[in-house]
C-alpha cells in the first residue's frame, strides 16, 4: 500500500535519529555533562531532523494528487492548449514548520507564455509568495505586532532557528500589507452596507425593552508621517481611531486604574466621512440600538461631535475625555511655568478642581487671565476657548454620579496602543495604503479579533 511504503521508507530514518539522540545523551551522562541545557541542544538537533523528514513526506503526499483532466491540457489564463515543459519540477512552499518540497509536472503555454505547475491550483499553492496560509497568518501577525518589519524578521528567525527559516523583512511587509488590504476591504464593504442600510442595521426597540447598561463610543485622532504629500506639501495625515465598549467590561485594576476586558477598535487613515462608516459598524456590532444608554467620549475635535450628532443623536451624554482635558491644561501650564514645577502642578490642580466641581466660568476666567500676549505656540490650545465650547461636555461630577466613565486616563489612549506603538516609531514613514492596511491589522489585534484575520486569509 501507498501509506505502508512511505512509512517503511522513513521509519528507519526516524529510528536512527532517535537512537542517535539517546546515544549522545548517554555519552554526556557518562561524562557528567548531562543537564537540561545539553539535552535541549540534542532535542533541537533531533526535532530539526525529524521535521525535515515529515516535510519531505508532506511534499511526497501532495505530489501524488492526480491533476484534473482540464488542468492537464488547457491554460487557465488564455484557455489554449498547454504542453509539459518539465517533469517533476521542484517548488518549495514555506510552512510554519519549514519548506515543503513538492515535485510536480510543469506545463507551458506557447500562446501566452505563462507556465503552471499542473497541480498547483488544486493543492492550494500561493505562487506569488510560495507560502502556506498558516505562514502568511504568522507573518502578518508578527508584522503588525513588533516595532518594525526588520524586528519581525529577526524575531521569527530567532524563535524558529531550528527550522532554518530565511525570510526578508520586505517579504514580511508585503505579506502583512496584502493581508491588511483584504481585511480592510472586507470591513469597508460591510461598513458601507450597514451605513447605507441603517434602518436594517438596528432594531426599533422601545427604551423599556432595551438591555440594561451603557455603550461607550470613543473617538480620537492623531497624525502619522507618510511618504505621500498633499496639495500643500504636507506628509502628515490624520489617523482616526474609534473604540466601542460596554460598562460591564470596565474592570478596576487598582486604586485609580481600570482596564477594558472586551473592546472593539477601528482605525481609518483619512477624513471623517470614511471613518464614520467603520465606527457605525463597530457600534452596531457591539449592541447600539439594543442597549439602554449611549455615551460619546471625545477629545474635543469638532469632527467627533459632528459624527456623534449624525449617527448617535439619542446619546445620553457627550463627554470631553478627562485625560485629554488634563493634557491640555498641563500643556498650557507648562507655558506659564516652564521652570517651576511646583507652581505648575498647583495651577493645574486648581484648574482641574474648578472644572470637575462645575465651576467652569471660574476656570475660563483663570485661563483668559493668563493668555500670553504674543499668542500661543504650536501644540498649545487656547484653553479658555477650549473650555468654553466644551462647557456641557465637562459636567464630570454629574456624569460620575450617573455612573458614567469620563475617560480619566486610566485606560491608555487608543492611539497609543493601536497606532503609535507600532506605526509612529522614529524615522517611520508610510504609504497611505500601507498605513491603512497595517492600522486595520492593529485594530483587529488590539480588539482580540485576530480570528477574523485568519478567516479572511483562509477565504
């Protein structure tokens, strides 16, 4: 039998590897050299050798696949008759266990000049990258996870050193961006459908029938350096990040810190018009329309409140993220007290106390009274104006009495964890498309939704 032949051909090889392993271990024992580290070295050698045998067997099994009749004769590109140009042509497919060597007949089409392995399509060979879907998944995962594609390359080679993998950082980038493109396009199609069919996206449920709880919808934006100039010659583009979560998923992680156990991020490189569709889809998936209360949290940018007004007009509250407020108050105070940390901290504490207690007018007067005559440097907000336009969104004491989360900074900024940690490292510049594709992968990863990426690769 075919199975018996393959097993018998390789059983002695594997037996020899195991025998060598035991004999070498015994020699080390006799020489008082046997310990966990020396055994680990012998194990690495044995596992590497056995893995190569299994890879060869995998290739042999695949090579036995009978080509479909039409694959034998006709070119899948132009439909013309093909000829066999090479018998038993070798192709190596990179898997998570190493290269699978596959020998198959290679066909050539004289009409269009294309060539094909006769069973390549049948057995699922990706002729562009010559990798299994499992390997593509791994590269995309590590590519979005680590600080750079070069770091991803070094990490993979280190972790899988016994497999002798040799993958370029460029290959990891290409694969990661291609996977990100598939994920982005799938999510965009779904988001556009849900946005265009809002009446179907959510059920018309009476308030007294809705599920008890609070749905939080948070938005934020930050700049990312790209290689593409706009009409003014600027290369920095805004990345918008949305975060949707429920009150039941906020867990205390200490006296002043909290952690969101379950959350959904979305990331979009571009204008609010495109971003709002992704945010809408995320909100629908997390229960918008079914949950009793909705709270919007934002950093003060007008586009955030515009989206909130359009998509979530029934929101119970709009809250200026307390963490962003604190940052802006601190930034203004640094301008007032550049070298006096004690006075700066005292001024910040007084301002935040006024705001929290609802004494907004007093806080505005304090800010107006300290406005520099020469204007404000870039990056420092006009604090008095900022407080004035967000007056109703800063009723923090009232909000907390209602049980609302005010964005106190205990939960790290979505931009820091989704975008900046991976995509805003020193010297990094992205193509617009590449930035979007990696941002899409980052959002899935930080939402604990990587299974969606895996399914997208498998499709």
